[in-house]
C-alpha cells in the first residue's frame, strides 16, 4: 500500500538583506519553484520586527492558497522572525519550523545598531515541530546559546559542525545535509 504524502509549501525567511544567489535558501527556493514563497519585508537592510512578521503573514497566506502543508525555512534573523510569528499565531496550522543559525540577541556580534527591534526577544515554546541547526563556529551564536534556544523553543537541535554562519560564505551550495535535515522534520 502506497503511503499518501501531503504537498509541502515552504515559506522562506532569510536574514538581513535576504539570501544571495549562492545561499542554500535561494538554491532550495529555485528547486521548489511555485511551492516556495519568500518573505519580502520593506526593511531588509534595517530589520524591523513587526515589518518582518507582517511579511511572514503575507507569505504564509500565499503558501496556504496552494492547499499545502506549510513549513517555515528560516536562517539567521529569520529564525527570530519565524518564532515571533509562530507565537503570535499559535493556531495557524504549520507543518514545522526549520531554524538555521539563529543569532544570539545578547551576543557580542549581534547587529544591535541595524536590528534594535530584535534585541529584547527571548525563545518561547513553539506551537509546531521545530528543528534548530547550528554551527560550532558561528560568529553570531555560541553552540551553548543555540542549544539553549532549541530547548526554550521546544525544538530538536542538530549540530552542523564547523560551518560558520551556515550561509553562502561557507561555500555550502545547495547544502544536501541541510535538505536531509529539513526532510526529517517534514516527515514527522
């Protein structure tokens, strides 16, 4: 007997300035085609939390029109945007949240001048299955802080090794390991 699988729509939530052409999020989005919706806040370079959360809502609404199970795919500051949106919309049906390289809002490298509306955020349990992926040498978040976020988000945690900020600068390309991790989340 063949098992039926729900169609998945992905909401792509990049960090500051979006994800460039070589970033795994962009490469995945290209592979997914119409099944992916990228947020488009007005404040890409000077992130405003409410603007970004509103952008997630618009992207979520677009993704829901596809009659699909929606999964959030977030990187960097997008992780905090995703968690804020999820906590403001706990009854919205979400198939999962894939949270990669969340920066530590209290850490020394956090862009306080650029993203001041994100500084006071704290991790709270998420209303859906979630997976936090972090690097052992991320300049924006220590492994200990990433583990703490995962615990407070009630998410699974996966150490990705020494991958920097898990972005295009690390030369990950389409990041097959990340796709396998995402698949493990969406198949729950």
